C-alpha cells in the first residue's frame, strides 16, 4: 500500500478538522452544460460527493477523452465510482467488463484543507487556509500495449501510458471550478511525473519550480525517459556546483481559485523563481546514466523503482 501523500508534505500542514464535505447550496454553474452538477446532494455514491458515473462520462465526452480512447481502440467504456473507509474517492474507467485486466484510468482523490508555511507569504496578510483536492494516485495505462524503443519503460511504470493527461487535467479544472476549491495538489514520486504535470501544475516552492524549469531548458533535447532515468541515477549534474541534482518530492499544485493563482503571480514567487532559474545550469552524463540504469535493472524491475 502506498503511503498517504499527506505524510510527505513539506510546506503544508493540515488545517483544523472541519466538515470539508459540506457543499455549498446554489453555488451556480461553470457553464450551461454542467449547471445541474451544482445542485447534486452529498452522497457516498458520487465522485467527490458531486458526480455520478453519467456525469463523469459526460465530462469525458466534453473534453475529448472519450474520442481519444475510442481512437486507441477502446469502445466499451465503463465508469466505476466508490469512496473508501479513509474517505478517498476512487474513479476507475474500464474498457469492457469491470475487471482489473481492463482498467484504463485509476484516479484516487481526497479533499483536505491545508495551511502553507508562513515563509511563502511575505507580502503581508494572514496565512491562507487552502481547500485542496489531493491526488493520492493517478494512473492511465494501456493494458494491451507493450514497451518499445520509441516508448521505453519509465521508472515505476507498469504499462505504456494512454496519452490522456491533458484531458484529465481539463476534467480536473472543470470539477475544481464546480466544487469551488483552491486547486489540486500532488506530490509526484518520480521526476518524469512532475515534468508531465508541469503543463498545469507548479511547485509551491519557487526554488523547486526553478530547478524543474532550468532542467527542461538546458536538457531540452533529451527524452522524458532520459530525464527520468538521469534523475534517478544521479546523472543530471548541476554545473554550478558539480554535484548531481537530487529530486525531492514535494507539493506541486494546479491552481484553480483566483486566490491561489495570485500566489504564483506574486512578486515574491516571481522574483524567487527568476533568481534561482538564472543561476542554474544543467548537463546530463548520458554514459553514466546508461551504466547506472543497467546496473539498477539487474536487481530490480523498472516498475518497482
């Protein structure tokens, strides 16, 4: 069993216990086609206490995920929703019967309120209490595909991906606006996950965001697999120090509310990011990466790393 994400939080602490599942009546709609979602009542059978299987399928169709999966050969989509004993919300999408072998998308979320460390708010005002959706687990894998030289296996990956992340991020945005949360939060265990999430997510710590973006700038000719294995094998070198860059999982946020968006646009965040970004220079020791990767895979499977 994977440890709870909250146990590895670096810059957030859970707020005082509250009834975070109490939803606002008459919160309005994000857009006409989803207006009725806001009137859903609390229910253990609903995803995030708002969305039933039909609504989730409608969202999947709206953002293009259903067409995407159809184009990949999956035509008998089924949605399964549940909430477990620790209040994690599970959303699973299958092709055909509801069977682990047919699982395409596995999403597990929780809702919590968090208080960021006060050092990140230097422009005055009280520390905010953020209403966040925590991504406890997300996988989107093709059960029928195998890895190839063009699509190599990444650390921790069991099956090739579905290429569906951008659609899932759009669903997150829509549901986040409907639920009126501040944003989504994840603590990516692997560097390549942080890279993929960086389409919409930013590290809450501007220094860590600067490291990510500087690596992408300096190693833009490298594949995602090279970046991931390079980080895991300590083969990505910080040229300003001569030492390997170590990836330290921490909070990466997809801001939804104006309040949280304002933080990422704040003078403090921008100045801290730009100063660190300008001072970083990276290179990849490709030969060392291959040698260390091969050695690692002699003792462990890639999906176990």
